[in-house]
């Protein structure tokens, strides 16, 4: 990968060779070399790892862009900010990208501050294990393991938490003494003292003083931010495999790639069962780009539950569907010679695709009855219900206590397993008077950080999610939730922003593809294998599963529209991951 790194912390400055003898030689054989050294930290990276020196002995690794979307490669831009805190603040507020900032303390050579970019649009994770001031930070845990710096040991408390709260991303990993620095957070290391804190928060951009006042203003800013971000990423990639579903989000990414200097290959998936065939819309978009649409078939037999996770995986993340798609896209990228994958993933969250009455409730809280009445009209059109029903749902939303981001699921778990306290994500700390819709969309946005572990193809070439870029998130968050359902359309501002560069059928489309029929067919074909896989595995040996509940569910016909079987897939994903660990 072009962004692999391993930063090693010695117990004290000048003791690297004593604490880690022969480590440099070992890493050299792995294609890593010293890219930066400061105090007690030595940074190893690939030859292609972008490295930018910062004032005071600091360094930034990864991709950094200015507000105009142009890459920043000259450290002179930061010469005015000699203070490390000022440099960090300047980068967070006026730049963006996929990066990690490492800054030493001028007064204590063993002290450092590490800051990760706010977005997951790029491909630069930060996994660390630091004890008593010694340890490492890395983009790929397999590097630390091969270098002899870490040995895997499953954290079963984390596994119990993951089973109980499957939709929550936390800083904990699936291995003991291994932690992830989450996007937008800073880590302070000073001897045995380690502390993580938020350096950037999305809540700053939904404040009343930050909101757009007019829809046209919002659409214009969103258009600029998305177009700039997508084009900026093409400075890093010469040949792109665009995963073009035909939906609104991936079509917007496609529209922004038009006339870019990168070669674009459009790839679309179909299945043998209904629900996923969007070739009509994808063809329209590919034709607008003047490129061929390559179609790949996702057969039921491709879905597997027992496969080897990527060596860099630090937590369960890839299920049967993701694995099947991953294999297809990897094969297509190899065949077409693509340097990177681009996806519209995260678009629903960024473009505020809420399915509740929260937008109308927000309008009432922010602007009163008249705004709420107008939003309720839009809500009734969107959900094809009466205005009175939309009004009742809005009142109910206003009366209920704030929605919790914690949704536990004890289905098929052994009694007692679900007695696990949820771990908070930094973005769950909502301000006291946060609007219902803002709470829902920011909690949903945090869930997108789970994408990072769901596709092993991202370990072989970068997997970009341009819609999750920092400028896009900030521009979209400034648009209040009720603007996103204007005229009874979901993601209304995104449609308005790009209406002139998308085919009318795509702009006006309200339906969305679903893999539900495909997954249902996979379950029906494999349900007995699934039960055997779970009940003969490591989760069962740890007494985490309810064997009788699993047997009973598999023995019964699947009721129409019952999606409980998806929980079985989630359990299989976790089981498969732990089976492939020591």
C-alpha cells in the first residue's frame, strides 16, 4: 500500500537500537525504511508514503489538500505556526485529507501528540499499542507482528461487546492491548501517561450560527465541496475503478470524475435474484462519462462464511456479502489495471437520508410552527402518507426523549452475554439542546467508520469514499435536516446540487437497490451450514451463543419480510474472524 507506516516509540530518546535491536534491518526486508526520526520516535514507511515535515520536528504522513483541493507538499505553508498546537489547529481548520500528524514536545523528547484526520474518505488507519512510553503506531497490524513488536491475543470482552452492539464503532480492537485512534482525535503520549481526546467534532457544524438560511445557498456549497473533494483525490490516483451502482450517491461521484485526468473504469454488480439490478441507471451515468459500463455478476455461490480475513484486520468487519463483493471488485481491478477503488459509500449519512419524522421536529424546534408545517408537508409527500399522520409523527418525535445511539441486540446470544455496558463513540456526546434530526444523522455518520474494516481489497489498493471527505461532511452538516426532504424527496439538496450533470432518471429516482432478496436466498441455501458453523465454533466454546434459539430458528420456515436471518450473518462474520486468530 502507498500509505503503510510503522512508528516505533523507544523508552527514551537515543535508546531505539537498544530497545529494538535489528528492527531496522527486519523492516528493510519488508520494504520499509526510516522516513523520519524525532526524540524517542522513529517512523518507518514505504518509499511511496507521502511525508511532509512540520515546524518543531513534527511530521505529517498521508495526503493533505488545501481548501481549493490542491495537494499540499510544501512545508513552508506552516512556517508561521511554530507552536505545535497552532499547527494542528491550522491544518484541521484550513486543510483536509487522509493523514496522521506526529508532533514531539519541545520540552520533553519522549512526549508526543498524534492527530488523525477527521474523515475516513482515504485509507490511513492508526492502530497503536503503547505501554510505559514504549510501543508503536501503525497502519497495518501485520507489520508490527512480522517485526516482532506484537503478538495477537483475542480480547473476548471486546467480542462480547461487538456481538451485543454490532453497529457501534469504538476505539477498542479485537486484540488485547491494541487500540485505534479514531478519526478527528488526538493522542497525547508522555511516558506512562496516554490520553485520547477529540480534536475535531461534527457538532460544531450543526450549531444554529453555522446553518445555511436558504436551500440554494446550501446546494451551491454542497456542490462545490463534493466536486472539489472528488477531484482532489484524483491527484493521488491515475486509474480508478468506480463502483457505480446507479444510485444517486455513486452517480454524483461519477459526475465529479467527468473530465478528470484519471482514467475511470465503471463497474456495476447484478445478481441472479431481484433487487440489485440497476444497470439502466448505471448505463445512463457511464454514457454521460463517455466510458463503458462493465457489469459483474454476483452469484449466490460466491457468498461464503468461512474465509481468511485480511491480515491487517483488527476486528470483525467483513461478512459473506462483503467478501463476495470484495473478490469481484479485486478481480475487476486487476483485470483493468486500476490503482484505486472509488465508492459512493457514506452518501446516505452525509446527505441526511433520515427515515423518521425528525426533520419536521427539527424545523419546529429551530423555526417554529410555520416551518414545521411546511416540513410536515414534505414529510407526507416523502413517505406517501397523509399530512395529519406526518403531523402526528412529528408531535410524537418532539414528545419522546432523545434517541439513544446505543442499540443492543441479544438475539441468539446466551443469557448474560448481553449484560455488557456500551462503549461510547466521541461523536455520541451530543450537546444538551441538540435537535433530534442532528442526533440521528450524526450517530449514523459515526457508524460509517465501520466501513474501514469491511473490505480487504483496501489493503491492496486504496479504497476511497470521497463523500466522507471532511469538506463534504462539514458542508452537508451545515444544511438543516428539513432542507434535505424539500419537495418530498430524500437527499433533496444533493439532487438539487447536481441536477444539471446527472441523467434526469437518476435525479428523480426515489427507489434504492437492496440486497435483501440475495441475502435471503443465500440464507435459505446455507441455513443448516450456518447453524453448524456457529455451533461448532469458538463463540460457542466461549458460551456466547444460545444454541437452542439458533436450532429453532433454522428449523422454521422464514416468514415473509422477516429479516432476523441477517443477525445470523452478523454472528457468522464474528465467528469467522475469531476462527482465523490465534
